[in-house]
């Protein structure tokens, strides 16, 4: 798969699939408050469509953890 070739792979974590828009904010809050992965640095949150995979939007995160 081309996604895993050197220079192409980006560490990520799928937080949810088929998430209704009204569930997005609560889901982000659960991720934000989770200690499952320990201390991490979030640089962006994105929306992706699968089949075929297509990045729909990326939300950069500022230094204070707020989405721009």
C-alpha cells in the first residue's frame, strides 16, 4: 500500500467512524480527556472519507490545543 511507504505514513488514530455531526464535539471531548495513549502532541484533527480514501478537511490545532 502506498500509505505505508517511506515518507508517506503519518501517525494517526481513528477516533470514530460513521459519526453523526451532533456527536463530533462529545467524541472530541472524550479523546481530549482520555489517558489511554498517555501524553501526546496533537497537531491536527481531520475528517476523512473512506472508499476511496479522501481527506475532506484538516483542522490545525494551535499551541493551546484549540482548533483554528
